[in-house]
C-alpha cells in the first residue's frame, strides 16, 4: 500500500508540473527497472539487490518531490537550472553521505551494536535494525510463521477487513449527517498511511508531528490561507533541513567531546521486554520464562 500511495504521489507531482500522463507513467516504469542490472550482477544476493532497489526508488521519489518546490516557492526558476542544481546536489550529497558513513564506522566503537553500546547511546541505528528485522520476517522466517496459522500474530489480518470497511462507514456517516462538514474531512487512507512510518519512530516523534501538522494543516490553512499557500511547503523543507543541521551541530559540539545530556527526551521508549522470545521453551537473558 505504501508503494502504491507513493506511486500516486509521483503522478500528482507530474500533474502539477504539467507533464503528460503517458510520459509520466513511462518515466515511472523505466525508473523501476533501473536496479535490474544490479540484480543480475548480484549472483543471487537478493538481500543486497532489494536494499539497492529500495534506495534507488527512494532517491527517485525524493528527486521528483523536490522538483515541485519551484512551484510553491517565491522565486521563479527555469527547469534547466533546477535539473542542473538537482544533479550537482545529488553528487555532492552522495559523496558527503559516503564519507560520513565511513567516518562514523571508523570513529565510533560498536556502532549499531545495541548489546555493546552504553545505555542511552544515540548510535543504535533504528532504521537499519528495522530493515534487517523486516528482511528476517519476510525472507528468513516467512510471513506464515509470523502472521499466518503458524504464528502468534494471525489476528492482525483482521485489520485488512477493518481497513476495507472503514471508508464505507465514513461514507455512510457523511450521507446520514450531511450537515456535519467535518465528517467529509475524514480520510481513512491518510490516517492508516500515517502509521506506516511509526517504526522506528517513537511517541515523541508522532506527538510533535500531530501538533505541527494541526497548526499548519488546520489553523494556518483555515485562518491564514495566504501565508499558508506561500510559505507552508518552504517551512516543511526548513524544518527538515534544521533537524539535519542540528544533528550534525550537536555531534560536533557535544558528541565528539563525549558530553551527554540526560533528560526525559533522551530516555529510551517502549517495553524493555519487547525483544524477548515468545515461543515456549525459548529462553533469553533477563526475559521471563513462558
């Protein structure tokens, strides 16, 4: 569902950029087949191929998303200039990412190893662990032993039925109460797709997202429409850039000098027993026996 929604988002961007639908569709299909040479040369290493395919698709989507900025931005850019800026920026970003990754792996001991890292360490690599866990679930173990008749989470399949019925309930409620305008604003696909990125995000990430989203999408959109139409997209990019800048800034000013800040936001969230085995007869250190 996530890939389908992202596919439709790209078509929306193409519509805003006045790209013909057939040309946009061919661009989407051709970009999908970019990883095929890598899959051929991988000699059966499907995990590496899937990872490469995932990031090629993400880069393609990010490249398309950033092309819409000139439409909302206060300045007028030529498409040739935008394409040149994108290509140069992509090359610089790739080199910086690669150099930073090598530097971190060489300078930070036990990076991404949660068992050897000290409590409260920020170098736990939650996104990489999530990708690895998903590969194990869907590849090594198999969905049947997790979400099927052989697994412990087969009841979660009922949510597929709930997701199919929920839009119908909203439609019936809108027909039964036509004077309630707020019912028409309920979008079940938007509500459900928002949970796709819940992992590895935490409750702090989602509460701040709800507050900022409500202030921007409801208050500013309804009462300050001119400001919203001119600055909202730029503000979104500024918040993303500010987050990345502060992460680097805090590491250079505090992390390199082994200065840590202890406060409620730095404490780990979630149940400490979430990683314990649930199968009978399987034991784990510090876990209860089933």
